C-alpha cells in the first residue's frame, strides 16, 4: 500500500480492503470461465458470480438476483439504460447535477429524437422533487438522475422522485455511483426501473466492475450480442436476464473482488461507514467555512449527503491548489472539471474548476487537520 | 497566496498521449512531471507535462524532442504555476 492522504474516494475508493485483494487473487488462481462448462474451475466461477448477484440484489433490496447484469462500470450501465429504454418522440427529465455518464448518452438519444429537459438547481445546488415533477409532460417517459452529486455531495430525495415516477407511470433510472455502499438505496421503496452502480467506489471492489439492476418485465433494447453459454443455435441474443445484457465472458476476477467488497461493507456496517466519513466531512467543513479566501460550493445542512466537498481558494486555478496539496503534503484530491459540466456552469467555475475532497470512513481526523493546515498555508504563502 | 514561477508546459489531446510523453521523456533521462492541466490553457480536466523554467530555447528543445520521438502534443507554452 502506498502512503498518502487519500481524499479522492469519489473517483475510486482507496485503499481497497485486504479481503477484496485476497478474493480477486483467489479468483485469478482458482476460477475458470463462468457459464461455459461443468468442471470445477468453471462452476466455481459461475457460483461466485451468482453469489455476487445475490449480494447486489440484497444490498439494493430487490428480490430477483437474475435481474442483476454486470457491466464494466456505471457509465456502461447508464448507457444501457438510457439508450435501451427511451425512444424517438419520448421525453426524459434529468438534472444539472448529472455526470457526463448520464448527460452524454442523453445528448446522443436527443439527436435521435428523444426530447430532454434539464432541471436546474438553486444557488446552493439543490433540486426538489417538485421541480422535477413540474417538468412532466404528456410524452414524458422517464426521469434519469443521480442519487448524490459527485461535486457537492448533495443528495436528491429518491424516494419522492420514485413516488412521482410511480404516480405518473414513468421509468426511473438512478445513478448510484456516489451513493452505493454508503447510503441506503431501496429498489422497491424508490420504485427504481434501472439502478446503475459502479463497483470500485463505495462498494470497494476493483475497477472494471459495476452493473445494472433492471426491474422485471421492463423491455430494454439489446446493447451488445454474442456468446452467452446458452442457446448457441439461436441467431438472437437470449431474451432473459441477465444474459440479455451480458454477452461475452464476464470479469469474474473483478466480480469476486466486488463480492468481497460488499461483504466488507456488511461486516463493517453501512451506517458506521457513512457516519465515520460524515463526521470527517463536517469537521473539515467547520474548519474551513469561515476562511474568507475559500469558497465552498453547495450546502451542508442536509442531514444525509455524500462525504464530498468542493472548494476554491480565491481565484486560484483549482489545479494549482490540488498540485500543491500533493507535492507538499501528499494529499490526493481532484481538480479541474469533474465530468459534471452543467453544475460547473451553474456555479460559474468552468474556467477555474474546483478542488474536490471526498472522504471515506478510512480517513482520520489527523488527516483532516493536515488538510486544513495545508489550505491555510497555501493562502498564507 | 503561494508565489508562482515560470514553467514549460506541454499539453495533449488525450491522457494517453500525456502518459506516452512521460514514459519517453523519463526513459531519455529528461526531467519533468505530469500536472493537472492548467486552466488558463484549457478549461476542464486532464494532464499536462511540466518542466521547470521556460525559455524559447528550452521550448525549441522540447519541440525537437517531441518531433524526434513522434509524440503527438497539442501545445508547448509558458505557464506561471
């Protein structure tokens, strides 16, 4: 393990738990190709993948593990959902909080005749479910949004949005990239049609893992076709989940690590993971909020939110600040644009970017104090 | 605020080219490091290759180095970091 002060958990969690590393290595040493044969190496692989489907379904409170399809990340899952669920002439609502993994697929389907409405936020980056509901029209087919902003940590009320979807018979596509493993996401309670997750952030799995949970009986366009280990002589991709969305050999080594990541979360307790990071976030916020040179984006009174804080120091380019923090203190942050172009436009930080600190339960109070001192020293010098 | 100094900064269209630059430059014993893409060059994100100091002569050296090693860069410029 490399020693650094790691505040870039919104990009990927680090360090990975040793259980995740061990499970990945074990899979590399002991697993064959899943779903392709009957001998032990292959069956072990299939069993592992099935057990992780069950863990994912349980984590998101959905009773049908076969509806969990693995992808390489949430971007892929979001592409599958957005391009597979909406058609020409239909209307889709999204928000300014979105990552390019939502926006770019939406812009793509917009070119093909899908109408898009982007709901704006208030000056603190907040969006109410009512503001989203107000945009529903006769041809509205769905709402696509993030659970938690990757820039401000602001948390959308997905239970209310899900209720709105239910009342209006709309699809609800949810991006849980910043919340899975940290906040509770209930597929049933929130009436989610397609829940997209990544494995390498709050779920502590390896990069290259993720997936989509597609509600039963929701028709979706096949996004890729190929080998599945079943129905070899059919010219068509099998129409049952998960193989409908899973052509080709799965990344069992990554998925094994992802399963161990979920075990780690369950053992540690999602609440403990959330609260430990939240305490650090609040401490950091309290320490810097009154420094006049520092601008903090978003609002921090929300009780349940992501452990993310994006700042700038006066008009200093965010890259300078981030580079300084790493060169002088080995503090890892992210600077520049954060693949959330509309929120940068909203806060008028397209040029300056933002310095993002994203915490995890693995960080310490001492690390927070070092970061605060580093920012103060940057301003002093 | 922290004092700034002049640097020679090489930018690229993709991170892949930035990684290629770092590998080839360091293998050739040249000094430099990757930094966040300075926002006065371009908004958004990405990596740039940064060398201490700046002069037209130094710029010429790096242009020649990139050409010789077929490194596809976007721009070589002076930035105060």
